[in-house]
C-alpha cells in the first residue's frame, strides 16, 4: 500500500481508537469498560501490519492473547466476537474513507478494501482462537499449550 494512506491513518490512530471504543460501547454494552489506550495499541499494530509496515504474526498473536484473556475472564465468545466486529467495522469504514480520498474507486481502492476485509477476518479468527484455546484449558487443565 502507498505510504500516504498509511501515514494518513497512522496520524489519526488515537481518533480512530476513540471511535472504535464508542462503537463497541454502543453495540455491545458489556464492553463499555473498554479504554481507548488499550484499543489504540491494538489498532496501531493492526494498521502497521496490514499496511505493510510490520509483520502480522505478532499482531495476530496479540489478538490471540486478548481472546485468551477474555475467556479467562468468563466473557462469552459471541459477545467478544461482536465487540471485535464492531471495532473492525469502524476500522474498515475509516480505511475505506481514507482510500477514497487518496484513490478514487480504482484498482488500488479495491485492493485497499480487500486488504481491510482480509485483516478483519484474520484478526477476529485469531482472537476467537485464543478465546477457544483458553476455554479448553480452563475446562481441561491437562490440555497442553502445544
């Protein structure tokens, strides 16, 4: 992806994180406790990975850890996934808006949108996987991490 789009989104990461927190709180009241600072860290990582500035392996692992923590806290996976998707909708909407600003609907715009939807899918899958594995470990203490 082109550096101007990455810079535009990265410069607005705190604003985007605050919007994500508002969206999650509005759509999934059980997550009204979520704070913009923590979300900002995850959003920065996701943006950097999916805009090509860093490897996505570490980002996906961070979402697995988040999912595992939610499972240990007793959060329902469906509600957790709803919160993730609410946040992802904001990120996709903001990415689409920025892409349209820099790239009128063309091949580049379509590429940006495909990347955004792929990122959303991978992030949600990683977080839900972490939640699932932590739930299994809680139910079956002998379940290894391997």
